[in-house]
C-alpha cells in the first residue's frame, strides 16, 4: 500500500488498515477494536466480540456483557453463537459469585419491628402533633387551615376554538421549501376568511394537473392518511404557522424499502435484456423454472403492503409502470420519496482469499456468508450472471448440489451436505454454501444477478449491514415451481 504523496513503499504499511482520509490503524494496536468501532463500523460483530473477551478477562462483566449483546444485534454473523455462549457463561459465573457472597456474609439480625409497624407509629405521631397545634391555640380550625394554605396568584383563561380541516393538493415536483412557503401563505388566507378558528391544512401529493394547487374542505377522514405534511395555525393563540412533515419514519425504513425496490428492479432489467421489453404485468417475473426471475414480490416495509399500482398515489405498496424509460421509474415504492431511491442492482461479491460471499445493493450489505471453494484454485476469477435459479437441483446424485443452486454456466453457487468443505478449498470448482445459507440467500438473488469472483484481499467498506431482511418476505408466497424436475445439471461440483 502506497499512501498519497508517499514516494517509497514501507513494509509496515501492509499491516495497516485504512479507515478514512489520513487515518490508519494496525492490528497490533492495543486499541484496534475500539478504533474499528469508533471510526469504521460501530456495529462490527468481530470488534464487539473481541472487546467482550477483553473485559471478561479483566473481570469487568458489565462491559463484557454490553459488547456481547452488541454482537447479537447483527444476525447472521460468525460471532453470533459465540457471543450467545459467552453471555450464558457470564450468567453462570455471576450466579455462582452471588451464591458465594451469601455464604460468606454473616447472618443479618432481625429488626425489632417490621417496616410496616415503624411507618404506622410515625404516622400516628404526626397526627397527634397536628391535633395539639390545632386545639392548643385560641384560633378556630378553619381559620388555622386558611392561614396555612398557600393561595396562587394570577389567572389563565383558555377559550376553545373550532378546528377547520382543509386539503391542499401539491405537485410531486415541489421541493420541501416550496411546500412550506405554499402552506404558510394558504394558512394565512384561510385564517382571514374564518377568524377565531384553528386552521388544519393537510398537504397531499397529486399527479392530477386539474387538482394541483387547489384547496378544499376536508370531507373524508381517509384523506388524512395520504397527507405528507400538515400546517396548523391558530392566530388568536399563536402568531406562528406550525408546519410538520409526516412519514418521517420513511428514513428509518428506507434501506429495506430501497432494497425491496432494487430486488425487483434487478429482475426487471434482466427480463428486459432477455426478452427485449419490460413485462406487461409484474407477476411475469414469477413463472415456473427456468423463467423464475424472482421468488416473490417483496413487502413495501413502510406501508406493510405489496399491492401494485399503475401510478403514484402515496398510499403504500409499489408502483409499476412498464412504459417508463428507465428502471428506477419503472418500479418504486408508492410512498413519499419512494421515486427518489436510485437504481442500485443487487449483486454478489465472492472474496476467494477470505472464503467470503456478500450480497450487496449499493453501499448496503444484505448477507455475509462463509463459503467453500474449488481445490487447487479451480474456482475461476471473473464476472458472471445468475442464469439459473433451481430448487433441489439434480446432478450425478440427488444430493450433488445440496438443497438449491444458482447456476453461472459451468460453475454454480450451491448448497452442500458436507459442511466440512465450508471455509476450505475442497470442491471441483463450484462455490459451496451450507444448505441453510443457500436457502436463506436464494430468494434475494434474482435471475440475472451479477456475480463478481475476485482474489482480492480487501473488500469495499459498506455503510452498514441491513438486518431484518425477513420483513420483505410476504406471509403468502407465490405457487410457481422453482424446481427443474428431472433435469440433470453438470456443474463442476
């Protein structure tokens, strides 16, 4: 590794990890794992596991448990099971420690009175003191109470106003700043027309040129669900127009929503390349083998719907427009901001040096699996495409390729019943995964997915690993067959 503005190579640089800009760290650094978490990946399972081990050896069980639990937030990972076991062992050690303390501590002396009796005696004592104060003086009890009471000064009166809800139809091309300006101006106009009322102005996106810019009285409560912004104005109580954008949770769900869109887009691009045009219906991607471009249409995670609309409505599910010129606008989430998600094809990266396979979309890591490779370097480098997606593929025997396979031509990514071949170079050239891993991966690899097989030591840094991919899978799956029947495959194995 030659750093910028560095003329000569230093052998120590090969042991450095580049975080960002001019920041490098070494594996020999005692604070290596802390720096990985601070500067590279706050959710790194490996770094959190090693820190857990470090604190456990020091006897700091609380810090160790924290880092082990951070490991469990990333599933799957090679450290998930080990962290689970470590937490279990910590629980056992802590229970044993508490038991030893209880045996060594001297027996506690029983109190003369239980806590309840002490509290009762204290209350009776206070009551007796109050009675003496009230009756010992020459003033009557009511006058004494009135004199002791602290009366507040000042008065606040609030008059209830009537809510007047309206709808303002907005163009999808408007920016947030333009929307704010439009809502503010319209709220002031409505307040002059109906004073002494609270103006509620809901902004709804519309594609209808006739409705754009119109303001109407809200008559249907369901329209509130379609609103992407609301302005509230009560001039008699507050001089400000308060504007609040709704659906802010879209940012939280955007990775999953974007991945669901790009999963289908990847299949659409492959279908269009093979057939020459986009399908007229989205379910043409869900045919029997060998035309099974997809295993399912994913759930749109913000709305929880997989319903397909022909045009944007903003009420959830997906928009599919086969006439769109580009893939990004051919399929996108039917929610505010859904059409702004860029097309980032799902693809696979195979790192032969680390026996690692990653499923990636853009800068997001979807799956990370350990693999087995071909003996004597028989797994070739290069860029391939998934041309076959097969469940229960048959070879020389019914178990040659495990439970599922993704054919790349002469080689394939497939399952295996020989789990000892994972993490080593033992196959005839194919890339092996455990049967559980290939089945987990299979539904998220569309037909036509690009597969990059590289011998490189370094892998790109990702924004983060997306968890809860299962949220994209609908409860009822399509009934198309992804098995090739009695077809015999001749992958290298």
